[in-house]
């Protein structure tokens, strides 16, 4: 009679969630920029960023450290931005782009072009539906892979691809409209 060896238990390493202070230091700027791209007014960005980071603090124990943190943070930011945008006072903001401060530094023309391009992108993003905008920002601006986007936003992968395709078309149309409107003014 042969003796059987006792089964060896395989231990899976327990990975602790990241330290909140480290997440805050490293990613608060990313959260702020993401919220701006999602349509949060500049005047409200600091408060809404803190709302997102407060949610991160409360849910940090739920975070799976084997996944990238930025898409997880973006998913939280999308939900907080969605609640923010549901408030009636945030339904529409009129941008006053006619007044530009005079900048006397030698590279003012480059900064102006950059600012105008940034304003064009922000305004065009504002024309997108929030669900499509979220996928567009994560994929085309932040460079996140589609499977990770689908997991972060809790949507099927094909839905995420469909939203990206529609968002790109909507974004292109919005840029065309905005440029035409700006040409009419000049």
C-alpha cells in the first residue's frame, strides 16, 4: 500500500490595495482633466474632483490591483460627472470665447493656437452624449484598451466599440460645425 502525498495548498498572494495618499498624489490631475473632458464646468472642477476622490477613498478596498487604476478612476469620474450634469443648473453653459487676454511673450501665437485647439476640443466634447464621450475620452485621448474600458464602464465590449464609432462621428461633425460657426463670425 502506497502512501499518498498530502495535497499541496497553493496560496494566492494577497495584494493590498494602493495607498490612498499615493493615488491622490499621482492621479488627482488625471481625475481633474477627465472631469473637464466630461463637461464639468471649470468653476466646479475642484469640488467635483474632490467628490470623485472621496468616492475613491471609500471604494479603494474594492479596487483590483491587477487592473490598471486609471480606467477604474475614470469609471468613477463618469458616474460622478453624470450625477453632476443631471442638475438643472448644469444643463447648458455658454462659453464666452471672444475676450482673449493679450500676452506679450514671444510665443504668444503658439499658446493662442494651443488654447483655441483645446477650447475647440472641449466644446466638441460637450456636444457628445456622455456615454459616448466617456468611451471616446478613455480610448482616443487617454489611450486605454477597449476591453478595459468596457469593464470600467460596465458595458459589453461590442457596445463600447459601437459608442466609440458613434462618438468619433459625432466629434468630427461637432468640430466641423464649430469651425464653420467661427468662420462666420470673422
